[in-house]
């Protein structure tokens, strides 16, 4: 489960009998949490602090997971799942497992009838992610591989409906991604923080026969509501009138009314640039035509 502290901090928690969850202001006994419905608020043994217990979801896991790498957040993850056209039963190949944020969302999107094959070149990160997938009950859907796809290619061949790349050099993996796709082709996405990476990736995608190449940058802008009290002076004969219908919550203050209003505006701090998402379509392999590299094109023209 995921717990929410009073200050809004999220934290994953594995419940086991006879254990305790300790906070500075008090402790919570696991035995008291067992059997409680998700969404309920619980008080500590000394009634000085509270926690709210929530059912684990990919979105909550993204906000509370232990970070081993930089991760994708909900705004980018939602666009990835939409543009890759992932549905129950899809086969998705991922490279760059990292902390497993996107992998959890992919596993939910493909459902029990789908497959997610995720690759990670760092052995410790791969093992840690595999342990998490198993503890979360996703080991029947997600298969982890310790593999450098840029050099050795993907473990899946002629099977994928969608491919996702989160790599420093995605252009080195694109040629291997073609082999991972099923005969009907599919959709690919490459996540890169720098525009120079996007340029090289787009060139490689074009050379390998991908079509409909598009790049997006998602900027999240959150708004917040707050209450503010504003003094409004009397106008005309309002001094002799009772509260107006829109001033009944106000207070008389000198020569005017002190009214409370709700205002909204964008937060001053928030998530800015996260990265660029480049999408492309691979046609059915029987119709696949690759673009010749520039040097080969120049040689053929010279001949």
C-alpha cells in the first residue's frame, strides 16, 4: 500500500503482522492497519499524527518509488501510452528500465493478456526492478533482461507492437528495434532530454524506414486555489444598506466591506522541461523501404 502523511508526503509501505511504522510524532501498529479499507485515515497510538492508507497504483508508485535513476512522470507517461496505441493484449518492448516508473504503467495498460519486455544494462538496477515487479504481482506480465540493447539488440524478435527507448544514444538501438517489431510493424517512442539527441534519433528513424515522425515536449502547469480577503470601499448609498447577497460573508471595516474571495493562479514553482518524446510508425515489414545514408546517396548519384 501507499501511505500519505499529514504533510502530504507519500511513502510505500509493506504491511506485516506484529511490525510497527514509526514516525517522529508517533507509531502505527501494522496489526491495526490490517483489515482497514483503502482511503481511511488512521491515528497514531498517541493520537498526535495521522496517515491515510491508499491502494497502490502506477501513478502513486511514480510519486513514491525509490529513485535509482531519473524517471518519467504522469504527464509524459500518459502521452506515451496514448501515442504508442497500447491496449490490453499488446506486446511492449522497453529499454532503460531505470526505476520502473513507466514499466508499471505499461503493465497496467497491456493487462493480464499482454506482455512487457524491459531491458536494463545496469545489473544492480535490473535486479532491483525485477524484485519490485515480483513483489507487486507483475512478474507474469513483465519480463526483465540484463542486456545492452545498443550493442546486443533486444531479447524479443518479430513480436513487439510497440517499442520505447530511454537511452543516452537511442539512434544505436533503433536498427535493433526494427527486428523486435512484429511483421505488422508498430509504433516507437524515444525519450531524450536534449534536442541534439532528438535530431540524431530522427535521422536514424528515417534511415530505418520509419514514417510519421513527430516530437513533443510536454510542459505541466499546475494551478492552485487560495482564499484572499479584499477591502472594498462603500459606493454611493451602500453605507446605509444591509449586506448585499454577495457580501453576506463579509465584515464591516471602516468605510467598506472586508470580503473573502477564492482566487486561482499558476504555481510559481513546478516541473518544467522533462524531455522530448519522439514518436514514429514502422510500416508492415513487407512494405518497409529504408532510406539510404547520405554518403551512399552521394555515391550512387556520382555513378
